[in-house]
C-alpha cells in the first residue's frame, strides 16, 4: 500500500520534473501536474515512499 | 547569484554543495540563465559523485527553462553509461530537455539509441521520450532507433509501450514548425 510520495507537494502538485514530462507527453494525462494519491500512487512509475523523519 | 556561481567553483565540496542547493531552488523558479552552465560544467569535472549527479539535473532543468548551450551536451553525455540507473535516466532526461532548447548532436543521439538497450525500464522509457524530442525539436532521428522502438512497442510493460509509441509518433511527424 503506497501512502506518501516523496514528490507530492503540499498543494497536490507533482514536483518531479521527469515524472511530469512522462505524465504529460507519454501518458497524456490531462491534469499531469496534479497527483491524487488514491488514483495515481499505485500506477506511478516515479513513486518513491517519503521517508519518515526520525524523532 | 554571483555568490552562488562562485560557490559552485569552490574546491570545498561542502561549499559547492550548498551553492548547488541554492541553484536548484533558483532553477525551479526559472531565475537562472546561461551564466550557470560554465560553473556547472566545472563542477562536473571536479565534484564528488553526489554533486555531479545534481549538476546533471541542473543542466536538464536549464534546458527545460529553454536555456541551452552546446557545452552542456558532452557533460550530460558522460553520464549516459554511469553505473547508477538514476544518473543514466537523468542523462537521458537532460538530453531531451536540452533538445527543447535547440541543443543536441549526433553523439548524443547515438547515446540515446544505445540507452534503449539499457537493463533499467526507467532509462529505456526516458531515452524513448528524448528520442521523440530529438525528432520533434531537432529533426534528428536514425533507422537504428526505429527498429528498437518497434520492438519496445511490443513490450508487456505499458510504460515502455507508451514511451515507444510516443517516440515513434514524433519521429513519423518529423520536426515541428517554428521550433
């Protein structure tokens, strides 16, 4: 289960430059800049689990 | 800005790394121009692996911001057969971005074609994307890549398949007007 992606910004945008290119050009996603965890995480080739900060 | 660029030239890698961090932020906001290319190329020649990998990303980001310079190509090309798959993927991505800024040559085209045989799917897919960009933005293509892309189109991975379809479509279309 993918829960938190390193590249997802607080406003929901993807901050991975390479992923955005693939999402726009190759996968032709209309809202390629935005990422919805429930919809996109499982399929995304660029997903990287966000590290949990050490307490 | 001047401090950041001078910092990239520092032999003290901690200082160079801090300057690189500043530069990455400026690049994300499109606040840097061609003046960064020289210092980045210098950093690539003397930096540690970590700084060199980040410098490649910066050259790609400059290309994405439509700032291209032929000096960036040999620097990026050096990473095309790097042991790290992420660095090879970044190299392919940077070549595709630089193509959008009108920069790319036959050597880089050849390297991208070789990357279609990479063992890593991310590298292959990014090389496909860049080859599409080379055809679209630079009018550069090669029969060798069409053959490989046709094979990739039959891949069981939809990611690879779609990447190959993207490249083949742009190769067939040829260069875009006004680019």
